[in-house]
C-alpha cells in the first residue's frame, strides 16, 4: 500500500534524524506507526500514521495537525493551514530544545 510505504519512510526519517541529535533532553521512540518524542520536562510530541484516514497526525503541546500526502509537492501537508510535516516538526522540536533542527 502506497500510504504505508510513504508514511513509514517519513516516520523512519524523523526517528533517524532526531535520534542523531544526541540531545539529553529528547528521547525518540518509534513503535510501529507511532513516533513519540519525550522531553525531559515530561512533555511529549506524538506523530503517527493514521491508515484509516490516510494521514499522518501530529500532536505537539496543545496543537494538532493532520497531514495529507501531496504527490506533486512530494510532501506531507496539512490542508487546514498549509503547514508541511517536516518543517513544522523541526520548528516545534527546535523551539522546545532551543536548537536549530532540520528534517
């Protein structure tokens, strides 16, 4: 299934990239189709592939996004506001850690 392939690739990329940060305040765990980012202050960000909706969902703090795959852009984009998954997550994590993050 194309959705599973694309979403798995995105989650694995995020896990590898954020895991390589080696930042003491961040723990990155991928279990199946759920990626959990745990910060040392107890805050968690969750990114998961939602097969039934065909979307990647992200919750960070009190904000949530639903990203759809946009083939012509080759990006996961939130139709609600145009946010892109990798950029949104990089800004959210970077802001939380106080470092520049690039996904």
